[in-house]
C-alpha cells in the first residue's frame, strides 16, 4: 500500500502547542520538535509493523486494523486504542491511561508526503514526512 516504506520528518505545524496540550514539559517539547524522526511502515493486509527511530528512542509497534493495543509515547504517556482504515487514511483513536482523554491521530499520503495529524483537547498539529 502507499504507506509502505521509509519516511523522514521534514517539518512540523503546531507540534509544540500539541505537546504542551498533552502536558509535556518545556525541555521535552523543545527536544521533541527536533527529534529527527524516521518512520518505516510495512503493511501486510490488515496487519502493520511501524518502526520509529529518533534521537530519543527506537521502537517497533505491530498492530492489526480494528484491534486494540497498548502504546507508550516518547515521554512515557501510556495509551490504548486502535487504528482503522477509512478510505486511504489511517485513523487512530487512543485513550490516555492516566486521565481517560482521547488522542486522535491520522496518517495519510498527500502528494509525495506522509502527513500525520494529531488532535488532543482541541489542539491540532501536523507532522510532514518525505520518503527517505
């Protein structure tokens, strides 16, 4: 599928405000805005393997569309939720374990970019990735 491949962060839009809304401290927000994130996505039917490599951590997440799984953000925030496919867009709905609030995430291919959109407590952020 179109998501398959390696993607390197190119730019962010409103990412620091999003991290602030998530309760991430100033120093981690400053570092997170320049994390050099690279994502590798492999899809086999409704199963995905996503590898994230950044200045802070390297993790591998496996999930099946529509099946709930556990996930930890780079700052240690623990979530549970699912990814689904709506048209050509991956839609993630995750609930924070610490406060029960919902984080929405979207991944879609726009032109030659992978665009990740996050929405939390009314704050929207986008991260743009180029193949690489």
